[in-house]
């Protein structure tokens, strides 16, 4: 069939942006060349996870570039710093979207066994819900991942992982950056994780906290109000909606809660204080921990061991939060609480959190009851 | 409940980015102040739809700013140009995501009657599917909007609008920028549109076309291959999946196809050449039209009038494509084809396309059969 419309007449084609620039270019050895056209800039730096390559060199065509040493297969966040101004790579559509600092990402592909690689396996579906929250007083989104085998008319009901993002993330972070859906697709295809739903709500109970940028973290009252209202919205609004719309179990043994950074703290705070709701808890690189743990978890004692099938706490050794997480673990142990403590290498980064999810998911909803 | 974790210890808090800058700031009169911290820049320009405000002024604190005249309620795309370098507004999380030119957006809110305003009405759900396309030879996403009343177990089956994006858009453009889901939520709540599903596939049948940036439009062979394979993937892969998974009618009277720019051309090309599949066609600001219409639509004649319930063609008078669209309309009329021609004010922009969708959707699937 050759009778096609072929002549495109968009005026934009003639603009300066028509000049194609390839960035990032991933080489066969894992080295990456980054490029930016900025003929008027005086200094352009690359800031990229996993490499120390910094200053970029200007070519005669006004294009700045730098090539890194070979990098291990992974997905790295990066940005350019142009005369002190941070910016995304305009040539690269792969963004690390974030409410406060959107970066670019480069994917150095690796073997199919890496949990985040998209393989030709059955894929689940990610559903985006929007509802008006009476508790938050605003329109709130939440995402739901249903596994490939999911059948709304099935007799069996599925377990659910509530998976929480970090401060400054949006509700899509665990999908668009964390690749939670791809990780579960792979684990399920390999028979390593039980088919489960993953629910990813927006984690701000008071949107003023994030409207204040990073300063929101220091507004103690707002921060406190935010986490409290988030818990209320999750328990009273999100979970009931999920359990109404989807074929999921409402048994505590079939509910897990986990998260990263702020979401790790939320998971501990919500989960440890509500063992009637959650039997599985994961906390990744938790931030926002009050060092006065007695205050945060007033009722905790050994009796929770019989109810919690898993309390999984992980943090990177190069993460500034490792000390606080270690303190929490020590305190929990001093209270006789059983837990799995997973200190790993790594920083405060999705390169760590993707691996944590891939480690945690196979442990969930296995028969420990 | 006051036993909360309140002290956040993220190292990022102490970075320079902790300084909160508000941009854009929408004033009560609709004027907008844009701000960018760029102490080392020599010239910063604002490029924003709907205003001629250009040069920004530098303050003593290194923050550049400009305030526009009052702007009509709408959602406008904008970017900054810093010493010639185009960039998004780093202080603003509302992006206009695009594969070739991601911009920022500013929402000047208006009355609830504007079709894209989020109102406290029942909201539909947007589902993201991913499958491996044998035709495209790649992993391909498509989005599905289900209306608020959607019930997978209902006896009735729903009609479907296949809604196509423009060149350089990703599959999410009609949702994240076009607000198609919000527009339909509102129209359905008002009883003005029939509850329908909207399916939004990624529109590149050959991904080489978009990998070449804007230059891809001029690679005739690749462009032709892309539109041909896109049609095949839509008809042979996407539609069967949708009709398997969702409670939708497979009757041609219940299938519409519409799109913007490249998607308008695809809708005409696919729809007019397959009246056995689609009874409703919409083409917004179509780009990529071959002026040799005889070649693109070889079999078209008056007999299609009895089968097509609607052929709705619209374009903005300030759009560079108005001439070509007018020519197409004249040619179709010369062939005796019945159509609705809707020349409006406006440019090649989502400010136009949101309105077109809000006008078209109420016309679809009404009893004309």
C-alpha cells in the first residue's frame, strides 16, 4: 500500500530545534557520551549518578560533550549544569520526573536477568485513579498495578502491596522511575513472586508541605499534619476504593506496605502502628525518622512478632540516612522485635530502590501464617 | 495523634535547591509572574503561548522575572530561553511532556464550565497497557480511558474513540496535556457526551521516524513505513486487545477515530480507507497531508456518505496548516463527500485541541444510524 500522505508541512520543522543531536549515546562498552548544544555557555558540567565525569568540552559547533568510563548496566539520573544553572537534557525524552527536581535518565542496558529490563513476558496494566479526598481537601491520584494474570472475574482474590514514594516524588515515581510494574512482570514470569496488586498513592496528606519545596520538610507542623492525613486518607479512602474496585483480599495477611525514604518512614509509622491492617512491612532508606522512637511507636512490643510476617529494613551504606536507620534497627532489636536488616552498598537513589523492590517482592505473601 | 516522626535528615535539604522560588505565580487578574534563578545569565526570555511578554528582568538576587498582562483562563505551554538555550521552568512540576521538546505549562484557572477544569464529579480511570508489537518490532504502550460508570461486568457494551496524538508527542499527550480524561469526565457528568472508552496508542509504527527528531518527518520512506505500520498495529493488535479486555462494542457504528496534527492525518488515512471499521472520524489541524489527495484516498466517493455518520475537520486560522486543510475540505466536497468543516481561531496548539475534543465528543455515537 503506497498511497500515503507523505509531505509534512509543520512550520516547526524549520526551527532551530530541527537540528538533531544524539544525547545520551550509550556505547557498546557501557560508556556514555552526553551532548548539549549551548554555544553561549562558559561552563557546562555533567552531574550523573554512577560516574565522576564532570566538566564537558565545547566543540567548534557549540556542542558540549563528555564521554564517561564504561558504566555498569543500570538506569542513572543526570542533569547538566550550565553556568551554574541545572537543567535536563533537552535531547533526551527519558525523564526522571519529580515535583521538585526533574532530571534526565540514561539507561545502560544489561542482561534480561536485571529486574528492570523490559522483557518479552506478559505485562501487567497500570491504572490511574483520581478522586476528591475529603481528608486531604484536594483531588488525589493513586496508581494500581494489576499483574498479567489478573482477572476481575476470578474466584481467587489477590494480595496487595501498598508502595510509597519519597519526598518530592509524584505518585508515578515507582512506575516511571522505579519500574515497579516491569520488576513485578519479570518476577511473576519467573515464578519468583506471587501475582499481586501494587497500589501507589500520592504521599502528601497536606499539599502545603510539598508546595513549600524542600523547605516543607522543615515546617514541622505541616509535615506532621501531612503524614497524619496521608495515613487517614490511605486507610479510610484509598484502601476501601481499591477493595471495592479490584478483586483483592481484605485479609491483613494479604496486605503489605513498603516505601522509600519518606515512604519508608510512612510504611513503618502506618504499618507498625496498625498490625491489624498489615502483616508485611518494608522500609527502604527511610527518611524523616524521629530519633525518639519511643514517641513514634509507643505501643510496640514483642507481641507484634506473632502478627508481622516480615519487617524488612534496608539502607545503603553511602546514604546519609544509614546512621539513623541503624539506630532504628538497634532500638527495634532492643525491644525484641524480629526484623530483617539489609545494609547494602549504595546511596539515596533509585538505583538502590529498584533492587530493594526486586528483593522484597519475592518474600511477600509467602506462607508464613 | 502526635507521636509522629518529624525530624527529616535528608542531606539534600541543605543544598542550594532548598531555596524556594515560586514560578509561575498566577495572580487574581490572570496575570502571571514567571521567575528563574540564573545569576550568571546575560539574557533570559520567556516564550509562552498566549502572551507576547518576552524579555525577563534580572533582580539583585539573581532571579529573573516577568509579569504578563492578564491572560484568559487556559493551560499554556512555555519555556525559558537562557542565553539562547531553551529550558523548562525548574520551579514548576507541571510539564508538557514531549519526546522532542518538553515544555512547562501554566494553568490560569477558570470557571468550572471550562471543559478541562477538574471538577468534583465522578472520574474515569486511565489504564496503561504495554505489549510487544510484532508489527512495530518493539514494546508499544497504549492508554485506555474508561468512563466513571464503566462496569466490566455490565450487559451493555461501550462505544470507543481511538484518539491519536501529534508528531513528537508520547502516548500520554492526550491525557497529560490534552486532559481528554478530564474533558470526558465533565461532559459525561453534564449528560452531554455518551459514556465511551478512549484508546490512545503510541502513534509511531516505525520508531526510527521519531528517533531522528524533527528530521524524521523529512525521511519519506521511514515516515511512510511508520504510518503504514501504525495502521496495521492499530487494526490488528490494539483494537483486538481492547475488544478482548474491555466491555466494548465491536460494531463499526460504535467506533470513532480522531486525532491532532499527525494524528489527524492518521485518522483520515485510516478512517476514510476503512469505512467498514469506523463510522465517525475527526481530524484536528491535520499535518502530513499529501496535497495529492487522489493518491491518499483512491477509493473515496459519495457512497461513503451513507456509512460515515460524521466527518469532522477542524483547523485554526492562525495555524500554518490551515491552507492545506482548506484544500482537503474543498477536494472532499468536490467529490461529494459530506463533512463538517470547523475553521476556528487559534494556532497549532493544545489550547485549540482541548476545545476541539470538547466539541467533537458530544457529537459521537448519537443516533444517526
